[in-house]
C-alpha cells in the first residue's frame, strides 16, 4: 500500500502537495513523528474545548453561588438548600460550615483553635479545587514547548534522507529535491500547528485559573469573617 | 475523564479529520503560477592558466576619415605628367629640403593625393609647384622615396619651413584635419596575437601560483606579524618542482615588536614553497616565464 500511495502521490504531486500524500511519502521515522504530533494536536484541542467548558461553568456557578450566598438570610438554611453542589465555591462553603459545626458542637468552644481550623480547612479546599481544575494543564504547556522540537526533528531527519536520495541519484534538480524537502518541512508544520494553540491555550487557562483562585480566596475570606463574627457572638 | 473532555476530544478529532480531509482534497491547494522551465545550460569550468590571448586585438578606433577635399578631376594627372622632361633637375631640389618632421607622417596620406595637387598650382600659375608634380611623375619610375620629397617640396617652394602654405593653396587648410597626431595611433598595425606574457597573463600566472601556495602558508602570529613581508627566490624545473632551496631575497616590515617572528616568517615561507611543490597547471610552453619565481612575495595578504 505505501508503494501505491507513493505512486499516486507522484501523480498528484504535480498539481498539489496534499498532507495525505506527504504523509504517505515520508520515511517511517517522519511518519511516527507526524502521527505523534497529530495526536498531540487532537489532544490539545480536546483539552482546549474541555477546559473552556469546565472553567466557564465553574466560574459561572461560583459567581451565582456567591451572589446568592451574600443575599441569604440564614446561612444554615442556605447551606442545606445549595451547599451540597459540586463546584468550587460550594465546596469551600461546605468545608467551612462542616468545620464550624464540628467545632461548635463541643461544650467549651476554643475560639482561637476554631478560627485556625476554619481558615485552614477552607484554604485547603480552595487548593484542592484549583488543583482539580488545573490538572492536565501542564500537558498543554508540554505540548507547546516540545512539539516544535519534535517537528524539527522530523524535518531534520527528512532532509537528511532527501539529501541521501539526491546523492544516490547524483542529480540535484528541483524535481528530485523538492518532494523530500516538502515532506520534511511538513513535520515542522504539524509541530507548529500543534504547539501554537497549545501555548495560547495554556496562557489563557492559567490566567483563568489564577483568577478563579483569587475569587475563591476572597469568597473564603468573606465567609471566614462572617463565621468569625458568629463565633464572637456565641457564648 | 469528564463529560466536557469527552465532548472536547470528539470535537477535536472531528475537526482534525475535517481539516486534513479538506487539505488532502486540495481545498487550499495553490496552483503553481511559475511553470519552472529551466532548459539545461552548458557550463564549462576552465582551470587551465593561459598565458596568452590568442585572439587578435582589434582596434576600437575607426579609421581616420579622409577630410581632404577632392578637387579637380583625376585626369589632370596626365597634363601633370607632361612636364616630365623638366623634372630631371628637380630631384635635386627635392632632397635638399629640411625635411620638417611633421609632414613626414603625412606621407602615406599624401601619396594618394598627388593628382589633385598638381592641378591647383597650374591654376595659380605658381612656378614652383609644377616641379614637385614633376617629381611625382618620375617617382613611380624611380624610387619610392620620392613620395617624401613630393610632400616636402611644396614647403620648400613656399620658402618656409612649414608645409602649411602650399597646402593652403592646393588642398585647403583642413587637409590634415582627420589625420592628426591621435589619428596616427590606429594606423599602427594591430598587434598580432599575443606572443608574449602580457600583464593580464602575468597576473593570471601569479594568481595561480599564489592559489597553490595559499593552503600551505601559515604565517606566524604575534604583534605586528602581519606587517612582515618575505620575498623569496625560487627556481622551478619543467615539472613545477622546486630546484634547490628557496632563498630569502629580502624581508620587509620588520619592526622591533615583530623581530622575533621575522625568522619564523621566512622559514614558514620556505616551508610553504616546499610543501606546494610541485606546482601544477603552469603552462609548459612558458617555462621561461616561471622558471625563476622572483620575487615570490609572502605577506599577510596571501592567506586572506
């Protein structure tokens, strides 16, 4: 089949140099590189789409939750109604409320200790949520950094092979040189094709996650102040 | 894997398949606007050093135009010939003239003109001019040298050293207009195909020798070492081998700071000559020209 592909490629090559033809013509090493980069590109875009959904949903839900929270009359009732949801702000609030209930259940309330525990539990919940969100974000960074090099490797390999072919034919006309060079450069093209969206997406998402973390921290601080005041009032 | 990621993976895969499908189908194919049509071309690489150009050198100057006015019909030469008996005494006057040098150059030009010349004098009835004519007539019969006297004789006839006057009377002032000193240059015979070592050929030979020396020339480094110049005398045999030991003729550019390098400089120069021997590509028919390479110059420029 590769032979047929190459023959078809030679015929089609005069008109167009299509990706499929270039792929079929290429050396096995270059083929592996191209396939790897193509998978990396697919993965990148899958993550971009998935991340966009996840981040946007988490952000929207958290914002709505915070708004409702600050408007709520009774924290306990609000928590019973909406605190069990599965998004960052709700989790943070759940952590705070759970810790509050445990700490105030005792007969003698240790205020300092309670404050410490509230603060710690909420910030650790924030960290967990952020970790869960930013999980696999490093994959985007890796693809963005490495894909060009992998593509370059494929190009160098392909060009070396092209030169060997030129030497074997003892003919350096454009017709001999061009297909080899073109197929080799295609590897770099795919590498860049995968890397550019990955880098852009990585920067965009790490910015989004930082913002999310700041927002959650502010929410946790506000909630902590509220609980701290309650603690003061509890005698 | 969350549902969002599953959706993302599906969309991304579909997108890639679509994109590469379109590319494969030639959706974005650009027609090649330049039909690269390059017919094969003959290239010859010449690496032999020629000492001569075999092509004849053509003068770029046009031949001088003849400006002399042609006056009078040529038949008049015949009447001029009439006074033939008279001329006999004339040859004597002809030689005596002081042969002013400028007119002599004009001799070849003047030669074709004798016929008009005779005419005028006849019209003006000057007694003297006819004599030169007479001289002209006998000239063919006698010696070729007569042509000169002919040209000169008018000068003598006018009684002045200059040839101007008689010409004024006979041929007009612009007789020699196109044949000035400059015009003489093209009249020199075109040089025959170069048989000797011309400057350009010499330069080519030098360049060839320098080219062969260059890879072996490792000048010493150090302060002011690039100012050193060593001149060698080298003798080559017909195969381009060095005969005997190259000798240092002279060393230039020796200063206090590069004195330690001077000796090394000379040694390296000699070494370079020995390493470069035998010299190739030197035309054997011009062995005489490169038998002695003197002076063979070694300096910082050589290894550039």
